[in-house]
C-alpha cells in the first residue's frame, strides 16, 4: 500500500479548522477523487458538523429557523458533492450564514467544478461536445481562475488554467491554448519545488498537453521537448507506482512517436510506438475494457508509420488487428467507437491499394464511407471533412479499377463538400481543392470530357496561384 501524498496537507488544513480551504484543496485535486477530493471534502464536512450550535432554547430556535438549518443544508450539499466532483448539484440558499468572501468563493469553486470539467470531457470525447458546451466550460474555467487569483490559491488557479487550455484547443484556438497551458505549467512547476510528491504528476500532465498544443501549431521541435520532459517525469513516477503511471508513460510515448514521425525520425518513432504498444498490451491483459482502445489507437499509429516506410504487409497486419479491436468495441458502444472503425478502415484501405489489392481496398473504403455518411448526418460540423476525405480516397481506387463514372461521382461529391466548407473557412479547406480538381480533370480526360477537364485543371491552377499570392503577402 502506497502512502497518500495528500494526507499530510489535508490534515494540516483540517487542524486549522479551515473547512473552506479543504473544499478548495479537494477541487484543485479533483482528478484524484479517492486520494484527495473525497478526503478533503469529508474533512470539511467534519468541521462543519463540529461547529453546529449547541444548548437549550437557543439551539432549538437556531435549528428550526436560523443558521443551523442552513448549515445543515450546506453539509447535505457537500455530502452530495462528495459522491462525484463532476455531477452537478443545485446549491442551496446560503445567505443566512453570512459567509465571508473566502468561504463563499470556495463553495462556488466546488459548485462550478462540473462546468469546468466540460473542458476536459470535450477534449476526451470521441464525438466531441457541442461548441456551446465547450464555451460554457471555458467561461467557468476563466471565472474559477479569477476567483483563485483573488484568494491567492495557486493550485486552484493552475487547474482552471489547465482546463481552459484544453477547451481552447478543442475550439481551435491554439495560441490561446498555449498561453493557458504555459500559465498552468509555470504554477505547477513552482508548486512542485516545495511539494514534488504532489505536483510533479501535474507538471507531467501539463507538459503532455502542451506538447499536443505545440504539435497543432506545427512547432514540432518544441512539441518533442515537452513530450520528452513529460515522459522523463512519468518514467520516474512509474518506478515507484507502476500501476498508476505506466498508462501515462505509454500514452506519452505514443504522442512522442507521432511527433517524431512528423519530424521524419522514423526509427525513433517506431521505437516509441513499440514500447508504448508493449506496455498497453500488458495492461490490456488484466483490464481489457480500459486499455484495448489504447492498443487499437497505437496499432493505427504503427500501421501508418509502417506504410510510410513501405512495409505494407506489416502495416496491413497492424491495421487489421486494430480493426478487429475497434469492431469488437463498437459492438457494445457504437456511438463511441464507430468513428474509430471508420478511421481504421481508411488506413487499411489505403494500404491495400498500395498492395494492389484494389477490390479489398474498395470494400474497406466503401464501408468507411457508409459509417462517415451516417456520422456526418448527425454531426455535420465534425464529420463532413472526414466524409470528403473518404470520398476522394475512394475516387482514387475506383479510377485504378477503371470505374471512371463511379470515380468521377466520388470526386465530384468530395469537391462539393470542400467548396462548401471553404466558404466559411477558406484558410483550412481551400488547400485541398487543387489536387482534387486535378484528379477530377484526369478522370474527365479519360472519359473524353475534354472541356470539363480543361476547366477543372484551370481552376486548380487558379487556386494554387491565389494560395501562393496569399502566402507571399507581407503582414500588415
């Protein structure tokens, strides 16, 4: 049994009779519900129990009509909050208690935690939360950060900044995400100077998140540095508590592998993936319901890397294993894992095309297309880009099979989607148009539709010219 690193600090705050401080400590460490959140909240309730009014008529009056009844409502609310940090519970009217600003702000931080948690839930959700819910979570995180700053509560402020960083990234606001992550990281580094046993895991977690933000900004060397530092901390933590930190080691290795692959350091990337996969396979033997999704995700990364190295048979085997896992997971939770089935089918279909197994490639891509059509119908904003990618890839295979009318149909539908998406976000989607127009022009030529072929090719050149002009334009 490992010692609870939070216990001495919870005991210290409890000894001071600071029930509000205990609430804040629990909120700040809510990611550890058994070790920190619940013990801190339980200690706060104990203090409030011990300070109830006592004695004769005055106690009866207070119990029936005064502060004691409201204090009982507060204890009841805290007991309900004790069950889960992220389940919303309506806050009772606490005005008769005449709480001081610190106490009131501490209670509000616990009340707002389910909203702040939306920032994390959105980042980890396979289907992504609606934009409005992300913005609600972000607003709650910003308010929590302001309140924590007013109280001088660093750990509470760090949690709020970290959560805001997650929300910003999910909202596509990467620069703001970087700033929020950097703020959280600075606070956690300072806290870890005096309490490393409590805050080094938070430093690693924030570095891991910052690595993802920097990767999205295409600052790959900085991303690698962040992941590498996070990995070093997590390896050290895993030496003493492998059951807690080995999963984090594996996930950081997978993240690092992606960055190394993007840096074209393929041997290092393969080594990172292989180590991650070995850890996750071992974890999945005892807890398959938790770690099989991570095994599948890492196999997809491995398959993608092997395809880049032209090891197509090994790549096909990796994608096939990932597909089997994701199909099985989707049988019980289709709303969560059907997108992963489609992603795996796309990777497998492209590898089969490389192996010249074109009919099998078409079958895989066609199945992915059916899934992504369904997803795009219910989550258009999220999945229409994926639908367009699938159509364009299917068009390539159909052209290779000499099914030119079907290929033209797939390319044309993909082009229509990209045109529509580019109306609102040209900086993101116009870059896909030249290559797709060239593919379509080639099919038109093979079909003898020369005028349409020339028009498509001319439009492709026009997009390329405009893109080059935009990139060369000096900043004002």
